[in-house]
């Protein structure tokens, strides 16, 4: 996900970024498709949602729920009222810079270095 490429920035701009429908995603959508955000309902989203505790939602490192609605009355997390189009633009630019850097890194690599190496010896039907 785009947000995983800029975790420090997200921590700097949001106290509670939330994994789904939180301020980081709201800010991004405000920037790239602002007409989709119903700003008059941001407080309702925050008040009807939940905070998210990553440790409480995982067992031995695995997610233990199917969908965010199982952990939040309205399916969103965090304080969406912290989101602004300006923060969204900052997140967009930073994530774009990371994507470009990744593509440049990939472009410099020989193709054979990027292809997965075999991990299992092939066997014929006769070996069964």
C-alpha cells in the first residue's frame, strides 16, 4: 500500500492514522477526488468509528478479523477531522516520490535478478 512507503510522514501528521477510512485515506481522497468526501459527515465518521490497536487485532502476527466493520461500528478508524486536502497533497507527493524511486531501482536491476529463483526441485510423475 502507498502508506507503507511513508510511515514516518504519516506518524508526523496524524496522531491516529487508522488502517481503514482514517485521516490518511481521507486526506488522500480529499486531494485526488475531493468530491467523493462528504466533509459534513467527518465528525460522524470519527464518532461512530473506532480507534485501532494493531496489537489487539492480531494473534501471533495474523489478522483475526475478516473486515473492518467487525471492529468498528461504521467500518472506519481514526479521526477523519484531522484530514485536509493539503495534507493529502503532501502524502501524495511523498508516496509518488517513493514509487518513482522504486521504479528507478527496479529499472537498474538485471531482469534475471528480479525473477524468483526455483525453491523446489522439479520432479517427474515417475517420482511419485
